[in-house]
């Protein structure tokens, strides 16, 4: 068997590995690491270099452990690309200090910022009345294509969902002040202990269904109503608000010389079933909107009994250049019904200021004139 050649390692590399506390379980892996640095006498020395991962971090922590990538490179003639990389996968138990809390470094996934709402409560024991004061909300997300929202609050005491109250609508306001008072009369104090205050903030939509922004659940058994407390609560996502409505594939093409936009409604997929037969009769309706006013409407043909309809129908809208910034398209997927009013399955708003994906589609259309730009959009209520 051939004798091992002496190992020449840059002193910084030796410091790196001597200070990497990995325990007895990693000694076998460390032997592999050191083997990469073995070179005959007279060869260039190597330095261990900790490489960042795809996210720009020096290590990649997951449920399985931590990956540390070490890429040797030359200080003189050797190139980094000529040397192999080594991945060390460390179990969290390998680099934890004894007695440390294993959950200490776990960072939970942050929830979407939907804003906060402030309210207060008091209870009149003589009249058995719960008094709720809705004060204000801050940092609400923009839901409208104009880059703002028209928020209002719906209120009820669960499990009773029939008796709802609501505040006034605050137009174009992401930090609305309501300062409205609501009374729930005839509720004995012990009965309130089994109720849950439910607040749901909506964006009012004059053209379609109101769009939920967020919600708050507060069990009254956790509240000392004798103290008339005031609360700041983070709004949480409303479950199933836009789930399973389906997607729509739309193509946009801007022709600056002719001052027109061509919209091609290509197809939809995974639409929500609206009929008792477990299917829908979808068609697509397009409204051209200018300064919050509906200007022109066009629609596709209806596809009977289909949750994945193919339309491939194009529509041309003449729009002067100076009106582009205040123009938007509200594209609604409808379910045709012969016995009652047609139902809205979901909608998409394409505009200069809308949702992230919608705005991206619009900007790409402007930046690529005379080129059709197609994109899938999730339907919203």
C-alpha cells in the first residue's frame, strides 16, 4: 500500500476546521474533508472556502440539518473550477451545545402583512349589553387596481353567523378610522363566555363581490370585560377566500401606433363547479374601466358543462396613449344560468396598479409592444 503524502494546508483552513465543533459522529466525514487537501510536497497550498448557497447564505438550514459547502481554491495557479466541492450535512444534534434549547434558532414562516385593527369592548351588567367600539385599522393591503382599498368591517358573535353588523365603507383608505360603536343586547355575562368575537375586514367592490382582506377571532372567555380593554390585533388570512376558483390564461398585446390593446382569452382550468351537476357553463366577460367607470363590455361564447374550457377568442379595445395610466380591465369568469342570475366564479383585474402578478403582466405588455404576452392568473372573488 502506498504511503500517504504529507498534507499541506493553509493555516486559515486549519483554523476553520479546528474550530468546527461537530463531535465524534463527524470524524469519519472530516477524514474525507482532509483527504481533499492532501498534496505532494512543493504543490500549492489550498484554502478551505465557505461558499454561500443559492439564497446568499453561508449555510442552508432545513428540517434535515445544515449543509456547509466547502470549495477549495488555489492561491496561485489552481482555479476553483478545477477542484471538487464537498458537502457536509450536519444533524442539528451535532452542533447543539449541551443543555441548549433545540427550538431556539427555529424561525417560523412569517405571515403575510394584512394590517392591524384596533377596537375596544365593555360590558354593561345592568342591561346585559356588550358594547364594541371599532376604532381604526392600519397598513391594510391594496386590493384595488388603483393601488388602494375601500375597507369596511363585518362583525358577529360566533357561533351565530346570521346576526351581523358592519361599519361604513372608507373610500380609498389603507389606514381607515371608523370610530363606530355596536351593541349586543340581552347577553348574560355567563353566556358571553361561550361566544367568539369575529371581525372580518373587507374591500368593498362595486363591480363584483367584496374582497376579504383579513379576520380576527377573539374568544370572550379570554377577555376581562370589567376592565373595558382595548386591543390591537393582526389581521389573519381568511381561509378559503380564493381557494379552488380556478385559473385563467390571458394574452395581452399593446400596439402603440394604433393605440389599441388586444386581449385574447385563451383558456381556463380547474374552475369551481357552480351547478348541482358538479360542473359549470363558463364564459368570460371583459369590462374596460376608466377612472372607476365602466366604459365598454365584451364577452366570449359559453362553454357548456366544462371546468377546463378553451375559448381562444380575441377582443380589441381602442385606448388613447394619455389614458393608459388610468385604464384597467376587469375580466370575470361567469357561470351561465338559465333559471337565475349568472354567477361570478372569479375575476382578474389587469391594470398599471393591481396585484403583483397582474401588474407584472401589464408592465410586460407595455415593455414589449406588438408582442402578445400570455400569463396565467388565479381567479379571485
